[in-house]
């Protein structure tokens, strides 16, 4: 039986929802908010047409292992959210919901990921030793970069 894990992160940015959504819906920004040690590269060639049904291909390194990852945008509802789902990559399941809510003159960003790993019991051990911590570090880095980027925009 497949074991599912959930990750939920929230971040408030003091910018209008349309601007925040625009930043997140540009796949080119994904490279910027991903830690450098993952050597993340978008293989899909621009122009990027963010829409339901769009497929994006990436290449990255996880703990030194090269990985090809393909995602499908399974839902796209500007400026309130979108869903990307892994159709090829390291996870058995990866379902990432990006939600944006206007709040107090700014935007609440909510990331919810439901995922599972291959290899049954071994996958659960790998999750407890590495994957859970690695994902927490990736999302922490992401929040820091997003905060810095929007702060620098407000200081311009």
C-alpha cells in the first residue's frame, strides 16, 4: 500500500494577488526560487504558455543524482491558483496545489503538496532520513528568496 505524505507551507507577501500570481505563474522564476545545489534547469523552451494541460520538463540533481522531471499543469485559475502534477520524476505521486488569497492588502501564498515515494518500506525509510528534511529546506529557501525578491521590488 502506498504511503502518502503532505506538506503545507504559507507565506504572506505585502503585494496584490495579481502581481504575486504573475510571479509564480512564470516558470522561469522556478529556477530562481530553487536552491542552487539542486542545479535546477528548465528543459522546456520559452515562450512559456501557462495553462491547463501545459507540460514542463526540468532537470535537477538530488544528492548528486541527475533526475529528469516532467510536470503537467492540471488546473489553472488566475489569479487564485494552479496545480502541477509530476508525470515523470522521482516521486510515485507529486500533486502540488499553489493557492493565492487576497488578505489584508497583500497575498497569502499557500503551497500544499501531497506526495508518495516508490519502493515501499525502503521509500518510507528514505523519506524519514532525507526526503522530509530536504523538502523542508527547499521550501524554506524558496520562502526566503520570495520575500527578498518582493522586498527589493518595494524598495525600487
